[in-house]
């Protein structure tokens, strides 16, 4: 169905004016009444026993109102139910430099800082484990003895599909390399901040810069040991997350505990250094990968051995361990896949989820090896990839259900527009062009907390004045979900965006949404908003029928489309929920221009009349919409990892200039084909892809956290190098048409998938430019130069 | 975590006589004071508690020290308080000393150049990844010499009293160009002033960095007319903005009236504790490439370069010759 009013039009985000004008309030901007200022004392040791924490001198300082230590928290927490290993504050031992040990709430920030200096902590340093390879060896005292292991292994996953060895044996080309990836962090703009208001009945309102208000809500109740109904979580405007705010955090628990202890409002904000210390960024990774290729069959096998350094606690790490392997199943057909993936604990700030979660580093290895194989086999790197891209409506080796795939046409168009055939292998020394592809989940099909509730629920109301309000727990972290929610409702109800308000991310007012992670929100909350609006549309059409004295439409349940791909006998949410697949309203009415028009007779009533008639009986006009994933995947341990209702697909063609004397790499142009189904908001999609390119450029060329004896030595934006605007290349977005049956108006994700392939595309372009294969990321100029000199000497 | 400034008295003398009087008084009273012009280098040090003055003296009321003029003898006289952005935009500077405008334009970012001054850039504190850190980070590692400790994390065998005591590296972008231009500093103290050639200004130590005396400030930078001298500056940095030089190379060529090169000069920043500067005469009929090779070899031996930067030490050293050759190409040699 085409001819949309709102969907597909480049739309500035509905809060953009407030943000540009400085009116948007971020967490730390919210003026609570007379708050206490909180500050956190952090461990100077990577590994130590805490013998004693003496807060008496700090408590005696005038203006100090509250002090908490590890003794104030009995329960540990973690975003994953399966690894709740993190204390809000260190108890009897510290596991990384910067771990919270005590916190103070005082009348001013100055007093709080002075009080921290008066807290005396006696530590007994113990041997720190900083090297992930050493972490695999037996130690006297593991970081987490509760796991019952004699080493610091956190999670180990081994899976095998098909027969990779047979695949390699029959392959004309087999390539293998060892890769290493530095630790990188999200570098979002707004530092972590939390404010907690407490009322006379001891109820907490928690304002926090979080991607996951619902998970924070639950974790906080558990850690504070108070009922969930006493906590209200509000996510104000948020200045970027990229996965760095997708866990419940210790500082949030600390602020709430201080509020309960002092019965006062609490204000807590991080310095940039504290953001780096809290980290939760991409796991530093070493991996060895072997790939077999046959020009007739494509990829004949992949075997990967992956070691990821998790830092001190679990976070999303179990998922990361799986993703490093299972996300190798696309975007190409692979029958034979084996991987062994291990995550270890070390005495460093913890790693977690970061944009492209778990898929970025193995994607680099696979795309570089594939490029080597294609070159060796004499196959064009673009054409060779195109021939192997998943066909629509197929299953992967581990039974991922692949539905829509628009990448083939997209990459073909990218080849034409970038002039690939005229450039590849033909540019002068120092100039190069390279390609890489990727795919990514559009939300996780499996819930972190096992329950049968929908992944996203939206409530929708219309008031007597005709204003539509969408209530959703979804967390806009800058990606523009508030705008998408409004667009869904406006499109279905035939009103302008100015007639839709969104009330979002407030656990008192909005139904549950699981949060902004796994690229799930546009797909899932977007569907929920669309479905709520379709239900509302039916109420309005029924009211219009009354006014026009017509019988109401029958609204027969539509059949799934002919090409709908079922896995087994499983069916999508809407088949059990009477709302049709992409939108066929089935009502014979048109809602537009303030009129509800009966298409058969051409007669119409004003929209407002229909609203008021619909309000006559119930007095309130309210509907809901949900999204839940169909049941997917195989029946074996670990089958749920990486399952998604649908997947996005991306290809990048990148052109670079390599300076052979200095090793500097300049990315001149990035041509991107990204299959996100229908582009609901092309402006937001462009923003996401440009952002992915910028972020990918950082990891590819310069970003790297440096540790010295376990301390983050470049905890600031002067020494942790993220690219400046000067480094951003020209970007060409190529139309990549596809239509996702199950997505809202045909949409899939666009926020994460485009990140992973830009990095190997740069590497492959460097190879085309100067003939070197780099296996260490970031591909710093000194590494490029060393490889060039080595190649020249050989 | 605390990123607030600690308390200090604030003085903002209005004019040069008031500044001279204030500095004299503070010296007499033995107060611990810091002088700020743009403050772009000082503020992070204050926040990180690397300096803790009792009195902060702002130069921003001393209008006499801002401005650019050409004197009768052709000397370009630049007030120490001249903002880098004004230097970049100055027709006089672009006309007389384009390399200085270019080097000033490579400092940090436009916002910082709007605030930072030429005097401040000449005095920008030497940097070290073990010193320019928060109090928390500095508690983790044993305190080093520069923060009144007893170790150097770069040269572990260093002992107190041995020079250079501190290996924190020199990072001014403008100093190498001004060295090749044979600039002089006019230093003000009490009621007096003295002139010091820039080449005698810096010392080989990351802590005792220069010959500026307590209470002394840079008043003006004087650049004599540079007949036949052309200078080029380029820096090695990860990004095209924001970064201090991992290596900065200024190259000068002096020619006679007929355009024949007479002298090749090189100055370096970003490597050691102070800037290096060498001049190589080009004798009649001498092979230019031999002189260039000699200049590269000399510069390459300049400093013991330590691993304290984004780029490994070997790479930075390798780049010296590359940068010299590239500058020479731009200078048409």
C-alpha cells in the first residue's frame, strides 16, 4: 500500500526545536526542590579486600546529610537475569579501579567532595587479573568465586552447525587469520545523571539518563528491597546512549538509597572521567577465524575461536558471548559454522552492550577473510558477495528466520553509483575502494525476563478537542522513537503530526516497553503504536457510521499475505490479535483533512464530530496496541540467541586515500545500501547511518581505551580520540527497497546494522589502495605504515 | 566526582601599571599565584588540582598587551595577549609571517583559538599521560616528580635531582615557527623589562620549563624582519582538530636575492621536554640533498622520545624526516 500522508516523508524529530533552542530538559536540568548533592568515592585499586570503611569524620562534617557504603546493599543486580553479579557498592572487595566504595549526600557539591576526602578506607591489595589470556588460567581467588570455577571464565559457548571441516577440505580457497580489537566506548554526549525525588510517603521518583526505564524500575526495587509500586522511573530527554545506558547502574541505586536514608531529594551527575570508568563498552576481543570459499558454492565453512575481555562484571556479557558467534550467520548463506566463544572477567571496568552489540568485531574478521578469499579466487568482491546474500524467506544454519532481504538490489545500485567496476583494482597506488556487508537484529525475539507479556504496549487516547496522545514506555535516546510513535498514530488516524502528543518513558503513566536496545524500538513499539491507532480508527469509523446512518464495517480478520514466511507452524502476533498485517484498514473509509469519509458513498463527517460521538458513551476514548514476536528458533540450548522477528541488511562501498609515507588513512566517500524495509522517516534513517559511519570511523582508525595497571589512562575526549567533523566522509545513501511484512508499515531497524560493515569496508579499501591486510583494530597510521613497509620488504 | 574549582582570590588588573604593581605586591607577600590569559591551558589544570593557586591573576584587563603592529625597522611586534584567532586572521601576520598564522591556526579548535593567546601558547604546560590526570588517577599510580612525588612513570630509573627531572613533553604549535623566525620575548617584571631570544627561553625539563622568573610575564613577542626566509609548519596529530602535536615540524629556508638557498633550519615540538632548533648553512656549491640529509639526521637524534602519546615513539621519530621533506617540497626546495 502506498500513498501515505506521513510515513516515508523526511520529518524533523518532534522535539528537535526544543533541543536546538535549549528548552529540552535533560536529567540534570530538572530542578528538584532543595536537593542534596551526591558524590561517589571510588576505589584506587583494581583488586583489593576492603578491611574497613570509616565514615565517621565525613559524617561529622557540617552539611553532610547521608553516607552509604557497601553495607547498605545486600543484593547484587545485573541487566540479565542469568548474571546478577554486580553490587551497587563494593562490599568486602573491589574489582576495578573506580568501583564505588562509598557515597555522600550533602547540602552542596563542595561539601560532598570534601566529605569524600574524609572517608577512610583500609584496603588490602590483592593480585589483579588484567590480561584475558591469564584469566583463563587457574587462580587462587577468582573475581567471582560463586561461579565455582578455578579461573576467571565467565561464559563459554560452543556451537557447531553443519560440518566446517568437510567444507574446508572441499574448498579451493581457505584463509585464516588472527585478529585483535581494542576496547572502545560509546562516547555519548550526555554524561550519566540521576535525580531522585522522595515524597512524604517515601515514594521515589527517579529521573535518570537511561535507555531501559523498565529494567531500572525492576532492578531498583530488587536492590533497594522495596515494592515496585513505590518507584516511578522517568527518562527525560536523553543525550545519546549507544548501549552505554542500557543497564541499570550502581549510581542509580546509590542515589535512591541516599534519598531513602536522608528523606531528601538527591542530585547525582557524573564527570566525564566517571563515564569512562563506568564504561560498559565494546569488549576487547582477540579471535582466530578460518573461512573456506568455493566460487560455485560460496562460503563453505567458518570456524572461529573468540576470546572477549568482559571486565569486572557481567552486564550483557552472556549475550555478547553468543552474538560473537551466531551473528556470523548472515548476511550470506552459511551451512557450516563452528565457533567457540569465551568471555572472561578481569579487574577492569566492565564491558557490555555497544551499538552493533557483539556483531561488530567478528563481522570485521569475516569480511576481511571473505575479501581475501574472493581476491584469491579471482571473484569480484562485490559480485561474489551479491551471489551469496540470503534469499528472502529462508532459515539460517541455527534457524534464524530471514524474511525480507533487499540487499541484493541495494548493493548492485551501490556498485553503479560508486563506479565500482571502473575503480576496483584500477585506482592509482594509495587510492582504494572496498566493500563489506552485514546484517543485524530488529529487536530480540526472546525476553530477558521470561514472561508472556508483549514486548511493547502502547496506550492511545483522543480527547474531546481531537488531540491524539500516544503513551509508551519506549525510551527515545536521540534516535527519534518519539517521532516514530507519533507518525504511526498520525498516519493511521489521518491527522497531522501537530495533532499528536507523545507521553513517554514514565513508568507511572506509560505501559511497559522493554527499552532502547537490540534495535527493537521502531519495530516493536512502532508496531504497537500502529496497532493502537488502528483500533482507535475503528472506534472513529464506527462513530462516523452512526452519524452517517451507515452499518459499521465488518472488519473481517485478514489472512496473512501469501508470501508470509512461517517458521514451523508458528504464527505472528497479529494472527491471534485480529489486526492485519501491513496496513489494510479494511474499513472502506478515508481519514484525512479533518474529515472521515465513506469511500463508497463519498459522504463524510468532520473528524471532531466523530471523536465527540465516540466519546458520548464511554466518556473516554482509549485503545491499546501491542507487539510480541512470533515464537521463533530451534529447540536447543542457546537457540534463542540472535533470534529476531526480522533482520536488517547493509552494504558499504568505501573509498579511501592512504598516505604511504605516513600511513594516514582518509576515508573519502562511503556509499551505503541499507535495507531497513520501508524508511518511515528518511531523515532519521540518514542520521543513523551518518552516525554509524562516524562511529565506525572512530573504531576503525583511532579509538582505543588505554589502561595502565588497570586504570583507564585516557578517560576524556582529549586523549580518547573520537573523530572530529573533519574526518567524516561524503555519504551517498542508495535506495535499497524492501518491504517487511511484519514491520510497522514495512520497517526494520536502521540504528545499529550500518555500524559493523563500515569498519571492514575501510580495511578492504586499504587493501585495494596499498595491498595490505590489517588484523589489528584500530588501524592506526603506525600500523598501516608498518604493514606497508613489511609488504614492500617482502 | 569533583570537577569544581578550588577556592582562590581573583584579581583582574586594569592596565599594565596595575598589573606590574599587583605582581610586585604578590611577590613581596610571597603569595602563590597563577597568571591566566585565555585560561584554556590553566583551567583543566585547576580542575584536576595540578595547580592550586591562592590568587588567580587574569590578564584580560591589560589591553596594552593585545595587538599586532609593525615597527619602523620592520619588526613585527605581537602582544602576548593577542588571541590565536586574531593572529590567524591578521592581515599583517599573514603578510609578514604567514607560517605563524598557519601554526596558530593548527592549535586545538576554533572555540579554543578564540580564547587562547600567543603568550599562553608559548607557555603551554608540558604534558604527560601520567600527570595530566584526575586526582583519582593520580592516586592509583605513585605520585611522580611533577606532582611532588618520587618516581617517573616514563623513566623508571630516574632519581630526584637528575636533569631532565621530568619527561613531560613540550606541545606548543607556535614555538617552533617563532624559533625559526628568531623571535625575541619582552618579559615584564616589576617596573622593568628584559628581552630574551626565544632560543634561550626554554629549558630541558618538563617541570622547570623555561627561564621565566616568578612574577614575570611575557609582554610582547618581537619578530625581526625576515629577509629571504620562508617557513613552513606541519604537525602530526590523530585528528585534523583538537589535538596537541604528537610531533610538530617547522622548516625554514633562507635564500639570497637570486633565490639560491643559503640556510636550512628545522625546529621540532611535541617530542621532548623542550623544542629543538638547528640551522644548517648551505655552502656555495654544496649538495642540497646532503644538507637535507644532515638536517634530518640531526633532528632525528634530537630527543629521547618516550612512549607517552597516541603514536608509538618509533613512529613519531620516523615521521621527522618525512615531515621535513614534505615541508621542503611545499617551500619549493
